[in-house]
C-alpha cells in the first residue's frame, strides 16, 4: 500500500531533510491527538530542521487511539499536517516522531520503561481536561474518580496519566536518574500548576516521600497553546489524500495560525522551540487568560448560540453579521476589560485577528465540537470575567447570553425539537435538572446552583440570575438568531 513513507510526495509538500535516525526519544508525549500532531510535533520537527538538534518524540496513547498508533508505525512514524488558510493550502510532513507505544498492545511496563530511559528529558501531555482527574469543585485531585481509585489501589500498575508519571518518576529515582520535566499542553488555566497539584496530590497518597521528592526535583512549566485543529473526519482525511497522493490516517488539517507561550522552567534540556516561533517567558498566566477569555470565551459563545441558530461550523457563524459583531463585542467590551496584560499587548489587534481566524471558510470547526464539555470549560472561559464585572458593577450581557445558550443547549433538544447529543462529563446531572423544568426559565437558578461550575458568589448573585434568565427567556421567545441580533449595539 502507498503510504507517505514509501511514496514520492508532490514537490510542494514541505518536508524536513535532517537524518531522522539520529533523533533520540528525549520527549515522551502522552496523547497522540489531533492537536499535538499539528502543534508540538510540528514545532519540534521544524526546530530540528533549523538547528540540527536531535529532539525525537515517543508517542503514547493511553486511552483509545490504538488504530492511530498502528497506522503511525506503518508509515515510519511520519504524518502530515495540512494548513488551510482562506487563501490556500500548505502541507507539511512531520518527521520528529521516533517511536510509539500503546499499553493495550505493548503493555504498560513498556511505557513505564520508556519514560524511565536516561535520555528522556520531557514528558508532555495533551490528554484533554478529563485526563487530569480534577474535582471541578475543589480544583484538586478527584478522589472519587474510579480510575484514580483503581490507581491508588494498585499504584505500580496505573492507568491514568498521573499514576503513570508518578510511577515512572519513582523508577527514575530508584535508578538514580535525573527526573524529567512534566509539560502540559492542554487548554487548562495554569496547566502546569494544575498538573503539579494533581500529581503531588496523587503521590502523597501513594508514597509521601515521593511527593516531597517530586516537589523538590520536578518542574511543571505552564504553557499557552493555540492553533485550531478540528477533529479529523472522513472528509478531512480525503482532502489530505488528495493533497498527498496517498492516504495518511494520521494526518490532520488545521489553520495556519499557531501560538505557543512556554514558561521557561525545565529541569533538564528543552528544544529551542523559540527559533521557530514559540515564546519562552517567565510568566504565562496573562497570555493564558487572554486566550481563555478572548478566544475560548468567544468560541463557547459562538458554539452554543451558533449551534442553536443552526450553524454547523464557526465559519458559518461569521457569515451572520450579528454573530460577528457580538463575538467582537464580547471580546473587547466584556472579556478584554478583565485582563491585565504585559505592556505593549494589543488586545484590539488580537480580537480582530481572532475574527479573521474564525472567518476562514476552509476550516471546518464544528460548533458541536466546541460545545463539548461545557461544564468543564465555562468556569475558565467566562467565570473570571463574570467575577470581574460583578466586582466592578459593569455590564456582562453577552457573557450572560453565552451561559443561557449553554443552558438551552444542554436541555438536549434544539430549536426545531431535534435531539442534541450533549457530550459532557456532567451530562446526566444536567439532563436531570433540565428534564425537571422542561424548557422553562425556572431552570436557570437550578443550573446556576451547580457550584462546580458556578461558585456561590456568582451562581447565587441575583444580578447573574436576572441577566441569564433574561437571555434564556429571549432564547425561548425569539430563538438564538434574534437573541444575538438584539445584542448588536447600533
Ligand atoms: N484541537 C484544538 O484545536 C486544540 C487547541 C488547543 C489546545 N487543545 C488541547 O488539546 C487537547 C486534545 O485535543 P485534540 O484535538 O488533540 O483531541 P483528540 O480527541 O484528537 O485527542 C485526545 C487525546 O487525549 C487522549 N485522552 C483522552 N482522554 C484521556 C484520559 N482520560 N487520559 C489520558 N489520555 C486521554 C486520547 O488518547 C487522545 O490522544 C484538548 O483537550 C485541548 O486541551 C486542542
């Protein structure tokens, strides 16, 4: 079969030329998902190309994705990333991956042994929010998570990313090896601090001494990552095959824009990702908040309101002038005001660039995909700025509409009465509350009472209850399109 490893690719496909067999697996990455492939793996490939470095990645999928790992192996661990801009398409072949493992067919000991190899300097993660096993109410390790319960019972044979990292660090310590840096690249606020918190929380229950050793020896840099990488579909794989002249089951399509801001805090070495555009900084938090509130916050608004309005993709919402204007207003009037940025940051330019990115018609980013896991996303994307507005007595009409949109969405049926497939770790609980009220504004205070999503000082504030109720009632009376149109300020 023709694969990208044995087939003459069209000359316009960009390929690095360094000797792949000289790379060392100095990074073990947990979560060979679409995002990692289009982001860290590509940055690493380009860094190796520019400076002749030998940073190789061993890819590991812990849950699912067995087929992807098998396909990756069948094509010499190379895959394609196709950048689709409004103006054109550019395909890249990523060659920075050296090897791959899956506990399902390689066994967990192989994964642990790989992480305990002397050359490993970084263990990075894109395991989605769920992979961190966080109790949303406390922000700490969720001790009721069944996988954590299982790992605590059998810590030498763990299943979670956290348990595996702690066990691998334990092996390194026992063997007198240096630790590795643990670098989260998931979209979680202060992802490094959160990762450190859950890992220390877990380690303290397994072996308190290990907890102290990790705290003293391991670093957890925070990162802010950005690039829209829609979930892979049969259509995107077909497009990739057309571009390459052969199939690539590991290929991804994404937008041309990318950003990566990394706290420069590594226990051992790190690639010079900055030579290909990443930024190493002392404090990532302001950049993260900028992105979470402006990009992710407006994305959630567009996802819920857009889905309800019948728009399948984010770019479809941008063809509706009211959606475009209100998304920009949300960013500049309600989200930017809550941010404290380093001098020289141009938030107006950032917001306009986001609107341009959303408008790219070649990027099929589904509103349904962004709407997933709202219970986990709303606190970070809208909670901080809501808190700011309550404190400063300022307007938060659009934020309230985004929350009302989420509430209407999780009711499980759209404006035509068709079922919505609500994908959320709290979907059962949300459904029970929604079913008890039917499509009635009385659901608003009940959902706002969910303290894991809305802390009491927000969820019980009458100003929030009133604003979200008004928006929810408007959704029931007029529908999503008119509700958004009504938000346009002349
Ligand atoms: N796709 C994007 O546009 C984008 C942009 C910025 C950041 N991100 C971040 O990347 C993450 C992954 O996104 P993606 O597009 O690659 O998704 P994906 O579905 O393609 O991949 C998800 C990966 O997470 C792993 N995973 C899922 N649950 C896990 C668990 N409980 N424990 C361990 N591993 C688990 C899967 O094995 C898979 O490798 C997102 O959650 C987000 O935090 C994505």
